[in-house]
C-alpha cells in the first residue's frame, strides 16, 4: 500500500518529537509517474510513483533486489524506463541521458566516492570540470582559493594540517563523502543522490556524513539517501520510501512515524511484500448504535 502525503491529516501519530514540518506548500523537484522497467523479461520496477520536493531529503530503503539501483539509474539517465513519465520541476522529460540529467542538476555520490586518492583536494573538486583563464590555461590559483574557501565554510575543515594540496588519501571516510557532496553543491546540483554513503564508515564518521546531508537541505537542495540501514536514514530524512520487489511498498513521513514503528513496518514488508496501515492511523469508526440512530 502506498501512503499518500498528508493522509493522516492533523492527527498525532507518534512521530519523533521536534521533527521538521513544512512551512509552505512543497515545490516538487522530481516526480516519477507509473514507471516500469524490465530486463530480459524480468520486471524490475512495476508502477513506481515517486516524488521529491525541493529542500527535502528522502530515504530510499529496500533489500537487495528491491529495485533501488535501477530506479536511481533511471533518474540519472543511465537507464530509460519501459513505461511511465518523469518530470523535473514540473516539466516532462523524455529520452533522458546522463548528460541531460547533469544539466538538470542531478549529481550522484557513489559508494566508491569517485575520488582520486593520489590527487590533492583542489584537483578532486574540479575533476572533469577545471577552471581556466582568458588565455585557456588552467586557473590553478583560483581553483586552490575556491577549494580553501569550501574547506572552511562547507566542509568544516579547520585543521592547519589540511590544505587544498592535501591528497584525498589523508582524509577519513566521512570527510571523503563530505568532499564529494560539497563538489556536487559547488557545481549547482539541485538533486544529490547518495548511494549507500555510510558503507564502511564508523559511527563517528557517519555522524560527519549526516552533518553534510543536513547541509544539502540547508542549501535548499534535495537529496535521495539510499541505504540498507534505517537508523542512518531516519536521523536525517524527511520521508522514507520503501521499495520491495520493484514496487513502492509505502511512503512514511518521519514526523509521523517513530523509528520503532518503521522498523516494524519494514519487517512486515520483508515478509509479506506489503504494508497494512496500523489501526491507530485509521479514521475512527462510528459506533453501530450511532449509525442506527443517524439512519432513524
């Protein structure tokens, strides 16, 4: 069963205290409508509906084989859907390619982080998109200055031991993820996809990563946070979308569902392939005696 946003109205539903609440009507950055995809006769995605608002972090959860990777590859232009529609900022986009997706502001931070360990920070920031001067020569000084500014303001690197010429090899796992995120933000990404970003990170490094993800929202950008670990996703996501066997099993605002409830829901989805709304979220039923009286 796919949850509809706002389905529970103003009813208190046991969500986490102090959760983020939208201050204005959402501005939809990305929308997928009835998307299908198959490979060799195997249906990988079936009637998938998905949306992402501007300034929102959505957690995408599901077991291996749920269809998460295929969905992301469709959003990034790597795969084309067999059916359905995709809209960016309300405009329908057909024949999406990786180049078109990047031009639309889509950037992906992969598990491997796509960084060059032996190269300095400034080269990694501008990898593939170097700045040049009027004569066509590389603007090395300018790239170093921009990287130094980003290190202090966006990455929070305050140690004197870290400079724009520090190699990526000297960074921790969380700092590497932060570097990849900041690079995407610098190049005006509106939608950042985080592919299993906590893999291999310690608890301390995961906390650093969560801080960077919160920075995406603070910058007014959007993010899709893909992970197996609901603990990591719940701490930063506005909504959680659960995929199961190629279908959207449910959509859950973290302001309305506690972590314990979502863990229970995911267990139900894993075992049954669907989710039945808890009784306390259903509209209150009118007693039979009241119904009889009303009919009289």
